[in-house]
């Protein structure tokens, strides 16, 4: 396999350690999990990851529930998928990618995000309620050569993890050739799952560096209501197919007022575990698209209930869970504007976030480095953590909508999808009321334990710039 991230850092990391990691992963012996974490700890140039992986090694020896998902990676994935998950994601993206980004940041004098999201098409074979993917044609797709160029530029900056969304990516089969070409990267693909047939999943199993995240909305009734009759059963069949072939995959659930009841039940997570999911993403419904609907949003109280359940599930089930936007403290608050990621859509417009449908730059006209230095993106990063330091309320759209309105107006950002302007106009009063309520719920929690817990997580960090950002985000002088 290609190890271009390692090649870029020759002299900084040990060839012997990389070779030992490869042999450990190839063995597929879950009893060597602690040894793997020890090796990753020794490989990491940054203290944060050295101590983090050392802690995971100890947890593996103690059989802590948190490392259960890593044991499943060892025992349930085929060899190709297991190797790419460890080498491309953990080694290239997490460990070596950070070292390359730090070096490039100093060289270029810019801030470089961890990863990016690319939506190469807005076409989709479904028409889900509340989705911003609408009636697009093949002519609206982002040319493959542009996507290829963006990934090459990203790798030069130390970015080895890419999320692909849409639309439905698998309506473009040529994307598999691109993902296979960049076999030193790891690709997470959000999909409705209905196109993942036997032939396509056979190829994913051979490639190993693509992890599908399949949309499901809790119960069968809610999934079929949002995505169309029969969709839930098709998704369950796809989960079975992916598991048989040893592919890493997970679920993606949009948390809405109507789906909250079914998603908040232990039975939902247990069902996803039974179906072999190793990853799960929760997204709050954001009122975007042609017919944005504030009434479809989960209430602030429901969002707080999800936060509580996810924290409980993390200590109970062997699955990695991500909770947007309740997980702000784990990622320094808002990730938009290139802070941790950006979003390139099918037209080439570069959005600060997958839900902030406004742009000033187009990747067809500028390099990735130029886009990262745009005044619009810089202003978003400098404004963070926006009005207060409560990282449980990080979102520019639903937690700080007035800030979004001001920044869009100041920098003349243009709407990128039909209906985008509703966030700034018709929906503004409702979003302001929502933000006031969620802050009243999360404010006491942040003051009681959130801020202290957030700062404690940086005790292993030796990068002064990261510490400075953390102190700013926690309003510490």
C-alpha cells in the first residue's frame, strides 16, 4: 500500500515502528490490541497522541468497554479493511497527518483543517423530507479531475481523511476509481445505502479504505416516512451484506422532533449493534432546502436528552458515536470555516459547513490554500466561540444564528442552494428563540462541569497554539 504520509516524514518517525504496526494489523489477533496501541504511542510525534494511545493500551489490558469497538475492528473486518482502517486512518490521518499539517502551517503561515467534506454530486435516487438535495442533473456534478486535484492538494497539506456526501455519491461509480487511486487516504461516505449491491460491496471489500455511513432514522416507521416506503428493510439488508464482507460501516441518523422518541431508546443502538455497525453519527435536523421546516427540528429539550443518552451509550456499548452538535467540547466548538473542516459542493462552491449554504469562493477558480485564507473563513474562525464560551452550543446556524446573519452580510457570501436565504430572513425569529432556549438549558451544565472537563482534556497537549485556542474557547485568561 502507499504510505505517502510516512514518506513525507522520513527522518521524523521510525521505519521499524511502521513495519511492526503493519505486521500487528495483518495478524488480526485481537490479543495484540494493547501492543498495537503501544506501537502507535511510540510512533506519534505529538505528546497528545503518545499519551492518548498509551492510555488506550492500558484500557485494552483492562478490557475497558471503550476499546470494545477496536476489538470488533480486529475480529469482524476483513484483512484489507482492517489494515486500511488502522494504517490510513490512525497512522496517516491521526498521527502523521498532524505532524505534516503543523509543519505546513509554519511554512505557509496559515491554519490547516483536519479534513474536508466533498459533495461531488447533488443527484439522488431518493427524495427525503428535510434534505437540501433537490432536482439536479449530471451536468451539475463536480468534475472528477477537480475532486482529484483537491485531494492531492489536501494530502500535501497533511489531510488524509475525507468525508463524501451529496446527493448520493454512489450514483457516480467513477468515484470508486478515485478512492482506489488515493489508497493512502481514508474515505467516509454518507449514503442512503440503496445502491450498495453485491458487486459494489465486493469492490469496497477489496479496496478497504471506504467506510459507508448508511442513513436510518430510528424506527422502520420514521425511516420510511422520511425516506420512502420500504427503505428501512433495504437498509437492514445492506447492513447484513456489508457485515458478511468484513467492511467497516456505520449508521447516520437525523435527529428530528418526530424521530427523537425512537432514536432515544436503547433498543435503537442495540439494533444497530446487532446489524454490525461500528460507528454511528447523530445530526440535528437543520432547516435547509427548498422547504425548511422549523417544526421538524428537535426541541432543545430533546437535543439535551440525546446528549445525555449518547454519553451513557459510550460507556455501555462497543460502538463509536458522534453527536452533532452536542459534541462541541470534543472538537473545540464549531468546526466551520476551515477550523477543522470545510465543504466543497458539486458546483465547486466552498461552504464553511455542510449546512451553512453560503460561499464566497469556488474551488474551480482557486487553490485549497487560497480558499483557506479567504476573509470569510478567517472571520468565522476568529469569531469562534462566537458570543460565549459554551461549547455545548457551538453551532453557527441554530445556536448563534445572529452571528451567521452578520458574517454573511459583511462578506457578501452568496447562497449556494435554493432556500438558503430563509435562514437569514423568514426563519430568523424562530432560530433566535431556539438558541435562547438551548443556551438556558446548557448554560448551567457548562458552568457546573463542562468548561473544567474541556480544559482538562488538554493536559497532554504540548502545542502552545492548541492551548491558546483552547483557552480562548474557554474564556480563560
